[in-house]
């Protein structure tokens, strides 16, 4: 998740009491996914932002389940697209459904680097064939190699995209 600092607002979220007199979270702070990170972030003076970074900064660091780029950091998988960097909602194995955002920008992508985590893991042949059928060259490698390759291709101003699974 991508966080930004709140400007001088480190107040605790207001609570409401229920029938038993115990406090409950304010309705506007509840998330449908029930993640605790939101409450922790608010208490620490952080605000959740849309998981999108419009820049094309190289990735400075990867590991511990996340990435650092520009002035941001992100825990979890990333999509590095021509429009910017987005959170990638994917399980351990990429699917075409998880690449909807990438497919919207397929005309601006020459090559897709697929970083498969700590080790090289080949995706289903149907997945690879579908990507290549869209006219996108697909290069599959472990995430470390994908990050290094991405940074080199960015320095060459190439039309590159990357789908990167995190490394612990």
C-alpha cells in the first residue's frame, strides 16, 4: 500500500459507542477488506492514497515484500506501466484478469518484464501466448533480474512495462 504523510493531522480517529458501551470505529474509516493497516496508518499520521505513482522513476530497492521508487514505497506486487506505477492485485500466479490495467495501455508497450519473485517460475503457456498475441514481447525472469533490466531499459527510454511480484 502506498502512504503519504498527513500535514499536521495525527489525531486519533473518532469512535462511536455501540449498545454495550464499547467503542467502535467510525463508519467512514471502515474498509470492506478489514485490514488493520488503515487504522495503524491513521494513528501514525499517514493517509491512504490511491496506489498509483505517475512517475517513471527507477526502482531503488526491492525486498522485504516491497519496493522503493521515487519518494514512495509499496508493499506487495507492482505494475510498472507507461502511465505510472500501480499496485498489482495478484496472487502468487499472474493471470490475464490481473493485467487489465496493463492491457489498457498495450499500444504503448514494446516489452513486458514479468518478475516472478525470488525464483524464476514460468507462467501457464496460455498466459504467455495471450500476452504475445497482443503484440507485446514477454520476458520472464526472477524479480531481481526484472528490476535491474527495467532500470536499464528506462535509462534507454524504451517502451517497457513490468509486472513484479515481491521478494521477501
